[in-house]
């Protein structure tokens, strides 16, 4: 059993900015809803298969994904699409483990500038954990990161 860890920022833009991710050329319809999940799943599969090939793996057992809490990706659809489009590849049958990640913020108060992650599901208002300042900017969140791929 070989377990390898790779980190890779999402190459895809936010949902409402089509045309730069290689799936739509800007003249096509917006990528949204399930079409978005399908595009992302294709990208995930491509990364997984490429990695498995490099490891000379016969089977991919598990793929750990970290998905931004703010992304609208639906884990159930990602797994369904993955099951379907991975047919005939080493990744078929792999279990996707999807973890949600709280977005990161940066405190704007001069002399502070601390960055911190906070789940927007748990707070109404974002304040800096160090200085208590309320002037914080959210860093651009990646839609998802392929965190770990387990193969044999
Ligand atoms: Zn601060």
C-alpha cells in the first residue's frame, strides 16, 4: 500500500467566471450547478489518474479532498460523477473523502495583520482573534484541493 500526499491548489475559477478553466471557452453557457461539479470531477480524476500512473498503481482506494466551505460543490454529486467517469480507469471504485475547510481571513489593522481561519457557519461577524479588530479581508479561497491519494 502506497500513500502519497500531494497538495495542489484548485486551477478552476469561481463558478460565475466561466471561460478560463478549459471547460468552457467564454462563449458557452455559464458553468453552474451540476455542470460545475462535473467539470471539477473531471479535473480531480485527471489529477488522480496522473498520480496513480506515476506511482505505477493498480488501484486507487481513496482520494481525500479539501473543499472550501464557501464553494457550492455538492459532495454527493462529486462521488456520483466520479464513479461514472472513472469507469475503465485505475481510479474506478475509489472512495472520495471530502472535508470542508473554513475560509481564511487577514486582519487589516496596521501592526496586526494576522491571518486566521473561521467558519462562517459559526459566527455572524468576523473579528480578529488577536486584536479584536473587525476590519478583515477574506483571502481568495480555492474551490478544492486534492490532499491525499491512496493507491496500491
Ligand atoms: Zn488583528
